């Protein structure tokens, strides 16, 4: 058992309820146990009894009664100097840190490699969520995911470095204050070189094989596209701006246009592959994300193409050095 502690409220927890504070810093502590501690007066705020809905502010002191060590395992503020447990080798940690595109006190932006799942799932033993301790950079906070990219999609992915920053970033995605731009290599080239794709889509009832389908009672989805360049009628470079964030949205939208993303056998079948030496991997890349910064202002982070997409673009003669965003004013 951990003994009684008096813990200061840090600025990252300003304004939250005290029951949320316990959930944040003692994730193993059950709701019933927490409520019982408060009813008995074991939890105090600046020496006074407190209820779960009380809001806390920086500088206040929270009395934390004895809690099982298992419940206290993620109580960051009680042991800020303790090094995080590292399950990766030094070489793996160095590799993860090499993905960083941008870092400040609130935000980390990485270039997620193609083939790496964002979170774990059935049969997944290696995923980004399990590697986030490598991105602490001396902070007692573990970075938090605020959105996802498909396993086979590369590119910009944002992380919140503090609970407040993560909440602000996640809310920006929820309220559509972010502006995401994807690049894709697709089969063929549409006659209409720019347009808007609007579909209703839902998940197909196929166990163990997540797949989205067009459905009259599905969720609304909307994507703008522009053909940036094309290699005759063989393939085209798309810039894509999703206005909604449905699972596999861009993959389904391109396939329904009749121009599946190269390497996307799930939605394009055998027709989604080019002959010759073009990689059979998925050619979809989160090229940039523009977002309101948690500390104010707005910023944009861009990511260089993955190796297989860069090789394909070079082979097809696409020059990314002269790219100007054709969707910057798109609504």
C-alpha cells in the first residue's frame, strides 16, 4: 500500500473535476472505491472535505489516502522523476524518436511508417500505442494519441504531450477545426480532374475483416479531390481533403470512383495493382495536418513521402518539389 500523500494540482489539470483527476492519475482505482474515500473524508482539497464534482485549480493540494500500489501504477505526479519502464531496445527507441517531425511542450507530430498499426488489435503485438514511452523526452506525462491512421497509411500523426493538450487536439479533430491533406496514387485518371465525393457508408458484417461499404442507412462521408498530375491513363496523383473521418473513407471513396488506391486490394481487388516494379504496398499518405495549437495560434506539419511512395512517384515522373496545395481554399 502507498501511504498518505499530499499532491499539488498542476496546470495541466486546471478546471477538471476531482473525480476525473483521480481517474487520470490513478487509472486502476475503481469508481466505487474513490466515492467511498470521499464519503469518509479521506480525500481532502486544501484540507477540506470534497465531493467528486468539485473543480480543482493549480496550486491547490489534494490529500490522497493510502491506495493499493496496483491502483497507483500510473500516478505520474507522485513519482515524476521515475524513468518509464522501457520494453524496447535502445535501437528501437532511437528509431521511434527519428519519426518526430515537430515537438514542443504540448504537441509531438510524427511521420508514422506504413505497416505500423496505431493501436493494438487481434494478432497485433507491435503498435504505436505501445511505443509511446519512447516519446516522453524527459516528461513525466506519456504522450497520448488524439487520432488514428490506418495501419498501411503513412504520414503525419499528432500526439498530445499533456492531458490538457491531448484534450484540446482531440476536440479540434471532433469539431473539424483541423485541415488534413492526403496524397494517394490511384489507378487510372478521372476525366473530371477535381470534385467532391459524397457517400453514405457503414461497416460490413464480416467478422475479423473490417471493411466499409456504401449503404443507404450509413454515415455521411465527404471528400474533396484534385488530380495533381497523371502518368497518361495509367495512374494519377490525387490530393485528398476529407471533411469527415470515417473508417477507410478515402479508400472506399477512391474505389467507388473507379480509381482505387494503388495497393488497396481490399477495396480495389486485383485491379488495384500496377505492373512492373511499382510497390504493391498501399499508396496513401497523410501529407499534412493544419490545426489550432493548444497554446494558441495555428500551425501546419507536413511529412515526407514513405520510401515506397517516393520511389513510385519518381518512377512515374511526378515532381513533388513544385507542389502547391490545390485544395487550400476548398470548403
